[in-house]
C-alpha cells in the first residue's frame, strides 16, 4: 500500500516502465472488487444494527477483560450500590483520576474509531444512583503535576471510607507509531497515589493502559488493583459491575508483568543499531523466557484473582492418536460466590533436538460455576500442540517421547502434572557424509549402521572406534567425513562403509 499523497509517483513509475501496467490493473481491480463485495452490506436499506445490543456485547467483553491483581483485606467488592446491597450501610467513596471521567477506551493511531455511545465510570455512578466525590487529580498529558489538582484530590480522599484511583497511561505515552522506553506510569500519577495513600489507607487502583505497566514500585500504596486495560465504549458499567460485586472478576493476564523492564529478553536487542533490530529472543518471548530461565516476575502469565475460590482435581490425559491427546479435569467452586475460572493447559516437552521453552500454553477453557458446584472440563490437544517449527524439515515437527501436561490457573500456578508418550511424526532427513555421528545414531536406519560399525570393529573388519567419554563427545558432534581427523585412513574407511550401507538400506 503506497503512502498517502504518492499517486503521482505511481503514474510516473508506470510511465517510466518501473511498474508494469498489468500489475497496476490487478491492484486497482482488487479494490474495485472489494467495493462491489461490500456495497450491499453498506447500503442504507440493509445496513442496520441494534445499537443497544451491540453496546451490551461491548459491556460483556469489558467485564471479561478486567484482571484483578490484588485484593488485600477483601477491600473489593464495595457495598455502595443501593441496588446490589440494599441492606448495607453505603461506604463513602472518593473517585480520583481523570480517567474516571475521560476514559481511555481505545488505542492510538489508526485504531481510532467512533463509538456509538460512551459511558464513563462517573456516568455509570450517576445512572445507578451511587454517590461519590470526584477529583481529577491530574491532567491526561505528559505535563508536570498541577499542585491545585493534587491538593483537591488529597482533601477528597481524607473524607472517604475508600478511594478509587483511576491511573494509567495517557494516549501521549503509548501508540502504534513509537516504542515506549519505560514501563512506568507518569511520575505525577505515582506521586499523587503516594499522597492519597498517606491520607487514606483504603485505596483501590484501577488501571487504564494498552500495554503493561510496572506495578511493584507503587503497589504498597494500594490494597486493591484492577488491571482494566482499554475497556471500550462500555467500560464504565463493566468496572462498576466488578467493583460493586454484581459479577466476580474473571480476566487472566495475557502478558506477564515483570519487575523491571531490563528483565525482558528483548532488551538485549532493542532498540537496535545501525538501522536494524534483531529479534534475538527467538521463541523465548514473554512467559516462555521468564519461566524457562526462572526469572522472578511481579505477576505471571495467566494470573487473575476472583471473589471466589476454586479447586482443580482429577487431572487426566488420554492419548487419542499418535500425536494427539485429550485432557480432563474437575473444577470445583469452593466459595459462596458464583464465578468463572479459566483452566489452562501447558505442554512441557521432554528432551528435544532444538531449544524449546519449559512449557507453552496449548489450551484453556473458562467455566462458570455456582457456589459449591463442580464440573468436568475437557481440552483437546491436536498435533500442533506438541510440535515445533523445524528449519531442517521446513515444516512442523513432533518428536517422539514423553511430554508433561500441566493443568493450572497461571503459568506458575500448576494444580497437577500428568504425562503422555507420543509416537512422533516419523520425519527423518536423508543422512549424508555431512551428518554428524550423533545424527546417524538417532536415525532409524543410521542406528543400524552404527551398530554394524561397532560389530565390524569388534570383528577386526573395520577400525575400532574409541569408546571413552571424551572421544564420544567429539564423535557425536562431528560429521562422519571428519572421522579421518581422529582415526586417519581408518576413519575414511568407516565413513565410506556408513555411506554405502545407508544407500542399501534406504532404497
């Protein structure tokens, strides 16, 4: 897609023979075809939808997205909603933070869309008749703190039973067009949180951010933390439902929250040099790195608290094919709160020919359980769940062997582990004189030939290979055409014997 305002360059390129006219015709026809395909859907008579129904979809999606990170002293849910708690004495609430009035409901740049309606948290409180004192506390920009706004916020906090602080990243701090160079929130927000926490110990932080932010530096100042991300047009009602207990939070972290930005493996390569960036971490991205190398994180991948408690038991795995399996487990709601839990299945490979993570999420399911209810969940694992991409085969590859199946509620909260033995996909590469001795031993045909070399050595028909540990290490890692380096003329005979025997067996 050419950049905007470059149409004249395309015309000149066609005229000068740099673009083939037939190619330009194909590209233009593709756009015409797309317009014709969508014309019926976009017509005035046909393009109709229920705004309220769509808003409810946004509402439910927002509820499912909220992750509760912390809930010390069961500070949540609050009892200030007269509808949900008609008999309770309402708590006096202070709402601090401009995000409560002006929500960041979507990302920056080309993700901008126009919502059909927009309901902030303050809008929701007004609609539901929930009383709260509000102070913006800060501006949604990267300018220095405003002392007057800070003083107002602290005074508002002093008069409340509990403070809801809406903090996060303003749009100027993150976008698709530039990289962040810190995981921290704006310093003025952290400073305000410290002042408010000094005035009121009952603080719940509600985060608004499109990408992860550091939590550890300020978490001591909050009894409760809700990671709400960018909740869309119905984020206000969704937050109210969770904060006041109409629903239990059930979101899980799709990203680990590290303690320090320098703990992330990408920092070895970012921001790059001399016009390029190497993605040097390979498959060791996110939790795959943190868990494999034992890095301490603030909150692990898959983490998320609930107002309910759950127990996972009776974990079992049944092989359903050569390289497929089904995992079952029983989930029980052990609390008096109706809520959902997400059961996560991680696959941990055994010894592999390539570098693989300690484990990888390969399946999950969310189950809603009433208080005391139990259900059996089933998660199918197909062949891809056990495979890795092989450069050697230019294809997905499943190695034979035993795999550990871990079932839990986060990448570091595993309830039980069971094993399954797979046949493997049987893929082999042709052996040549450039294949290592170790590769010959691991191949079905090659193993027979290696055994024949040993037998011929014992019989005196070929030179006998050394069997001490150090020499074996050399042998296993070197191509067989390098055997003369160790054995002279005898090594050449062994290599030729192996190549000739392989030609016979692999016909």
